[in-house]
């Protein structure tokens, strides 16, 4: 009798506990990771769409369930990421999480204020040389680096980094760092500055953009909603 009750209770729980949260992205025996073929099959448009879909899953709290250990094993012999994201170091904007991507899917280049120098350009050139189809510059609301530049913070090596954001502060031409909408405006302008520096700082990348084998886009992440909004060109 007790066994019957336990079985019945279990079935009831199964029936009424609702759908499982998140979609499976792989059969349990064969982890789905980016391969040379799957990467080659993607275009700049499908690569961008994959990032947009991933962020939509993240915002809906319906991220894919992943067997991380299996992905580690499956990617041990190589990586074929379809995207590269230049983002800020901000702890609230982890690239793979906000785009709901797994191991081996995305190159992440992170530096305070998502600024561009030769090291970032070299990193992005490497990403493209191994087949990446889309480069995203991802700024975000409430950016501390942007606020620091607006406040003209002086601190060791940070001073030089913030100097790269000063042109965006001047271009945005708005209020103080206490004004969150102004911080967002400067952060967006800073993304546009980084886009220009990527476009003009690397003949190798520019050739790929011109040939439309790689696309370059800017985006803003909202730390309050989790949503990524891609900028119009
Ligand atoms: Zn930031």
C-alpha cells in the first residue's frame, strides 16, 4: 500500500511539476559543441542570430541545460568559436552567460570599458583567422569605467585606460556620472568609438568586413534587465 502511494505521489509530482526549465542542447551521450564543419556552415547572419537567440533565452530564464564536463572533453582537442565579443570586465556582464553559450562557442575579450588597443585588435584578428563570423563590441549600462572617465578619475595605469573613453564623454555631451541615462549615452558612444577603432585599426579585419565574411556590430547590455540591444549601424 505504501509502495503504491509513493509511486502515485511520484507520478503526480512528475505530472504537475510543469515543464522542465530550459531546452536540451544535446543528447546526453554526444555533447553538441562547435566543430570545424558547424562553424564553417555558419554565416555572419546566422552567427548573429545565434547570439540574439541566446540572449532571448537568458532574459526568459530558459537557458539551455548543458553537460559541462562532456563539453570539456569534447572541446579538448580544438575550438571553433563562431563569435568574438569585446566586452567590459564588469562582473555583471559575463559573455557566455548573457548570450547563453557553452564551452568552445565564443571568444571573450574583456577589458574595463571595452576599449580597443593593439592587444584587443590582435586578439580579434586571431579569432577571425580561426573562423569566427561575427565580432560584437558589448557595452553596458552603469559602466564603472565610463563613470570613471566622466569623473576624470586618476589612478595608476587606469588613468591611461580611461583616457580612451574621454572622446566618448565629449561626444555624448551630457551630464554627470550620477545621471544614469547620461552614463548609458556615453557607454553607447564608447561602443561606437571602439567599433571605429576596430574598423580602422586592422587592415586584416577591414578586408573581412568588406568581403562580408565577418560582420562587426555594437551592442548594449542592460544590467537591470539582462537584455542585449544591438545598435543600428
Ligand atoms: Zn563596464
